[in-house]
C-alpha cells in the first residue's frame, strides 16, 4: 500500500466524458458528467492520454489526477487549456493549473477517463496512430478540430471506441 486513498464511491465508475473539444491552437477542453444523485469526490479519477498511437499503459503513465476536486450530482466538470480563447473561458471550471496537461491533445491522441486505475471511458483507441483523427458516425477525422458532445440518451462511459464512434449519425 502506497498510503494513497481512493474514493470508495462506486458511482465514480459512472462518470463519463460528456464533451471533447479539440479546436485549433490551444482551444482544447474536456468535460465529464456525474449522472449520480450525489456529489462525487474526484479522488482516484484521472485523465489518461495516448499520444499518436500506443497503449493504455502509456496513457496511465501520462495520467492527470483530478484529486482535490468534486463534481455535483447531474453536473459537469470542465477542464480547459491555459491558453483557451477568452470567449470560451466562461465555460471552464479549471483553466490550466495542475490540470493543464490533460488538455495537451490533438485529434490523433486517445483520451481516457479512469477510476481507481481502470479505464471507464475513452475518446479514440489504443493501437496505431490514426493519422489526423478518428472517424465518428461516418465523418472522417472527426476528432480533429471538432467538438464532440455525447447524445442525451447516453448515461455511461464506453471503452469500446468502435461502438461509441459508430458508422452513421444514428449509431454513433
């Protein structure tokens, strides 16, 4: 035991990435949603990044911890790059600071949300570099220079990227 304490709230497993913003320059942000009926302490929750292909072990090595933050019931937590354009900054819960590294991604970098060392949601997938980005719903390179928003009917994360991305607007 390394002495660290992981939040024992089983509902932390239900957090998911609700919005992924990969805009030009430093206009990058990640939003997570809490579908539970209570506030969740984000201790033990991390963002993992795989740069230009690789595996989730690499992603875990690039972990950015959300320890010290909490997320209210039915609310979102938005992390924005330190250099995000001012017109977008009003939507951010955290701009830069100790979470800025979580926003160092491009359309070809897989981003994962993990809890207690287990991947619970992902945008993109481990493996070969997809070039400029992954296709979503039939849109080529949709993870580059786009904002992805989870459909309102989604209430949980998904680590199966092919299932999340789908092949049409209806099945993505």
